[in-house]
C-alpha cells in the first residue's frame, strides 16, 4: 500500500518549533508499505522554526497576527499533487495541525483550546477521496487486509 505520512511523524525536523513529532506507532504501521513523506508547510515555503499558526475565522494566521494562509494553501496543494502523482491510498497526518489536523484543530485563540475541524491539507485530501487517519488514533484503528481478515495494528 502507498501511504502518505506527515514527515514530522517520521522524525523529520519540520515542525513549526523546529523539532518533530516522531510517532513509533506510525513508523511501525508504515513498515512494509511504500511511504511518501510530506510537509505541506515546508512545501509552502515556510521556514522551520516558525511562529505558531492556527486557523482564525477560516484563515491561517500566525500568533503575531500575520496572514500565512497563502503559504499553507500553496503547500497543501503541492502535497496533494505529490499524493496524486504517487497514487497514495491512505494518509496518516499529525493531529491538531492547521495543515494536517484530521478531526480537530486549535480554535484560533492560541490558548491551546481544541475544536472539531480539519487542517487545510487534511481537508484537500478528504475532498479528493483519500482515506485520512489521525496519527493519534492509529493504535485503535482496525484495517482489513487483502484476504478480508481483520488485523489490529
């Protein structure tokens, strides 16, 4: 299976803080599959580290009040093109990110409050019909393998 993965989950130091979100469960799950790592924020030209950003009234804005929506959307579009070029069947994305949040994002107040919502890239993938998983939920996910038997990962 071809799996697109948020590069920070694989240990790439592309997180806004300059670090990563290495996730052993994602690494273990991806083993044996073709992995396509991407970081939409880097693809959009944003540096690491960078000022934290959240979605504020539908627009990605950093903590200093600077609109970075164009960079986030451009990077998401480039990452989506990579997903399509590689024929990915599944994407595993970083939780809560304004790019990659699957089920929840921060509320735009920079207070750490989470709300239901999707990051820019996660929404683009879903709109294209790509199955998207939140990395934080991966240990609970049950997938069917080719012969129809269920396996827990």
